[in-house]
C-alpha cells in the first residue's frame, strides 16, 4: 500500500452513510475499496465524474463511462460550468455537459480494480453500489514552458488521487435505473 494513501472515510462512516441513504445496516465485510494514486488528469473533470457515478451500480457506471470513451454519452457538468457550451443532453433540465475521455478511461481502470476487490471479498458484483467516489488533488509535477526572448514560465502538471468505495446491498434496495431520468439505451 502506498505511503500517501489515506482514505477519507472509515468503515464506521461508510456504514452510517449507507444507513442514512438506503436504510440498510451493513457490516465491514460488505465494503470494497479502490484507490488510484497520482493519476495525470484534470482534477475538475474528475470531480464531475465522481459526482456522477456515485449511487450507480458497478455495471451501470462501467457502461456509462465506456459510452463516454466512445463519445456516445456525456457527463453533466455541475460545478465547473462557467463559459461552457450547452449540449443536447440525454436528461432534462441541465444542458451543460462534457465528454472527459481521459478521465473516463482512468475511472474505468479504478472501477475494474474495485470490481476485482469486491470479488476477492466474496461480494456479488451485480448488487455492488458505489456509495463514495472522491477525487483529491495530488502532487504537482514541476514543468517549464519555454517562451519567446529566452523567458520561461512555470507550467506544473496536476495529479489526482481517486478514491472509490462500494457496498453490497440487498436486491430490493439496489438502484434499478440510471440517475437523472436518463433515456434508455
């Protein structure tokens, strides 16, 4: 385990959150985690993707992100939306959307890791729901951009630490549809 890995939520907080949202008591054996440190991608887009996949099942999140990589479905942009174009989105009431392909690929890798961790713990992957998804700023990789007349400007590269927590829920509680009244495939 990397030295800098530090989950923002412990097992007790996850259990309280699941009880608040779904009304189900779970045990620590029903929790699976995945952590992807120092990913070279946009932090702002990572926050939007994390907000979008929270509450989805693993199967739903993977299907949606695969469509984002193929540029078939967008991700809604809620926070970092200033001067963003409006699109014909597959949901109503929120026209600002993007297709963050690089971020979606990294999240797909993290979701694959999460699914493998859930299988290793003996969880049913059909009933595993993402209850916590977070993107934290990582270290900055220093870089220099050359300019005219012998000048240079500092141009740091931002990294992102991805954190995913999923829980196995009973069949009657598992979300059956995608969020935001999405159109059917």
